[in-house]
């Protein structure tokens, strides 16, 4: 593929990522403002508890296929038949645990094993069905992010519309569950329309789905530990306090944090393909630089969240959530550090340990965090309720990243990772000071809260610029060039359009000084018209 087209495709994927991240950040906040007032803390707590319970079944249904499919499909990237066999193998193999999980949950729900939440758990069985028909992994390998993003956007829009129309009171929790997971199932079904274009027909005799089971079981341990212990706090809050209200407080704070965390993880995911490429090519130094770059991004975004959210949490808790959610701001102040901690853990764990085959180290770190989380959650929840669960979560996540950094200390420079975050920590302190001061001085309202938040953001960005953060200034320069440099490039292309010619070998030169522009621009087709040649020249220069 010509170089300019490869770059254009890469840029399109990044654009899709940015669009998806922006949409994912906005829609939960819109939905949240409606649901917290309609469902009340009790209804939100019921949903939170049931959602944490169904997570155990969905994680079992998925086993370790998420990590495994991504890693194995990379090996078959240029082999259409091998990729097709692997696709059907993974799909068929995953049906076994999915049907088992679905059957167990349905039986427990019908027999009343969940008590008053049995009906909610029966409705949530649809989430397990969504796992069975999810084929998003084949599109991720093919870099067809556009299809995934459009599916996500459609699902969320349908969910929002039906929620506003049908969910009217606290007793409508089951309707929201059915709408939410029903839309996910519909989205997964739509994704199947694009599968035929990515795979070819295979012989049934070449399929061996069960051969993947041992490896996925090995990856299942870190997967279930990582997913379960992040949801276990909600389960323990409900089991220990017997209060849907406490779960409602924790759920609201968690939704805000997970929304911010989505943007952090999405930025890290953009680097994953480059990291896997450096691993395949054996470029150790380039791999390290990619990891350090990911760490810089986490410091940039996570540092902002850690500085701003605690400063405006009190105002946010009283205005956005309302008087019924009085404890949310205290929980949010503690959980504000999660985007930074979990983001860094994702850099070391998901982006380095797993791709480099160090699954045991990754498993050991998250397993230790899970054990510690359970051990601390029980006494902390007994004495402090949902606020105690937030403290236990922070301690457990800090332990996870500390262990991961210890495991890679001889492979990566831990000092380099922390050095890259010093300026972000200082800027985060400045952001906190600015936002917190305004939050205390100004009256409590949505408008003044937004003003304090904007002031904190401005203080954060100004501090990074004043401190000379290379990562921030480099990104700002690229953004400025992309936004304001486009017109200059377009004018330059228009001025030289008539002077460009394509030689017999497909290389592009200008008439004025015979400057070489690009060997791969014309490729095998040296029959462009003048307009077409100028257009491709502009695309190449912009890329």
C-alpha cells in the first residue's frame, strides 16, 4: 500500500477514536443527569448491585478470549484463510462457557436465589447473550474502527431515546436494563453484516475450536481477577450494608470516574498497534519509547483528573447530582486518582506485560490487588460504608501498579516513567488550587461550578506550558499545525498544481527546482490528470 494511503488510513482510525471517545464521554453525563433523578438513589443502587452480580457471569462467558483473540489475530493478519479459521474457532469455543453462564444465571433467577433482585438478574441475562454474539475482535484486528464506532454511537443513541421515553420512575429499573442490554445485542447483530468482507469460506474439517481453550483459560485468570475485583466493591457494599442507597452513592461516583477513565484508556489504545509492531520487529528501544509516550499521556490526562475532580467534587455533588446524593462528592474526591493509577497500570500491564508474553507477572499483580481489595473492603465498608470501599479500591490499585513496576524494573526505566510525570503533578496542584479556591469563594451553582472547573483547566494548561512540558508542548504544536496549517498547505498545493508532473518511473517533481516529493505517490498509475496529481500531492504533504 502506498505510504500516503497508509498514513491517511492511520489518521482516519485516530479520528474515529477521538470521535468515539468524545461521544462516550458526553452520553453518560447526559443520561446520568436524567437517571439519578428518575430512579433515585435506591433505584440506582439496585441497578448497581445487579450489574456487579452479572459481571461474574459475563466474565466467565468471555473467558480470556479478549486478550487471546487480539494477540492471535495479529499473527494471521496477512493470512486470510488462517484468520478465518481462527475467527470461527474463537466464536465456537466461546459458545461453551457462554451457554453455561447463561444457563446457571437463568436457573438461579427462576428459583429466586437472588431474593428480591431475581427478576432484575433474569433481565440482565441479556448481557450474557451479548457476549456470545460479539464479533468486535475481528474488526479491531482489521483496523476497521469506523464500524465499531458507528455501532457504539447507534447503540447509545437508541439507549438514550428509549430511556427518556420509557424509564419514568424507580420501579422502571428493569426497563432500563432491558433497553441498555437489548441495544447492545442489536448492535452486535448489526456487526455481523461486515464479517463476510473480512473472512473467507473455510472447511469444517480445518476448525479446531477446543485447541484454544487451554490458552484462554490461562488468560482467564487475570481477566476474571481484573474485572471481578473492580466490581466486587459494589457487591460487598450491598451484601454488608444491605443498603441500595449506599450502592447508589458509589455507582454515581464510579460512573463519573469511569467516564474520565475511558478517555485515558482510549488514548493508550491508539498506541497498541505500534507497540505490537515494535515487539514483532524486535525493536527494543522503540518499544520502550512507545511505553514512555503512553505513560506521558496518562500523566497528562490522569494528572488533570486528580487535580480537578477533588476541587469541584463538593459543588458537583450538590448541583449536578442533587440533594439526594449527599455522599457522592466524598467518594468522588477519593476515586479521582483512579484514572491516573489504572491508566498507568494499563500501560504496563495491557500494553507491555501481556503483548510481551509476561502473563504470569500480570496475573500475579492483579491477583494480589484482588486479595488486598477484598481484605480491606470488608472492614472499611463495615465502618465507613461506600466511602470505605473507595479507600480500599485506591489502596488495591496502587498495589497493582507498584508490583507491575517492580516486575519490569530491569526492562523499563521506572525512574523515566516517574520523571515524565513531575511537571504534571505540579500542574495538577496548581489546577486544584485554582479550582478549589473559586469553588469556595463563589456561590454553589452549576454555572459557578463550571467556571471553577474551567479556571482549573486553564491553570493546568498554563502551568504545563510555563514548566516547559515537552509532551504537552509537542502535542499543542501538532494540534496547532493541524488546525491552522491546513490552509497554508492548501494554498501551497494550489500554487504548484500546474507545475507538478509525474515522471516515467512514477516519481513526482516540481518544475521549479526538481525537488523530489515522493516515490510512492503515483505507484503503478502514472496517468493522473493535472488536477488529480495535485490533489494526491496535497494529501501526501498533509499526511
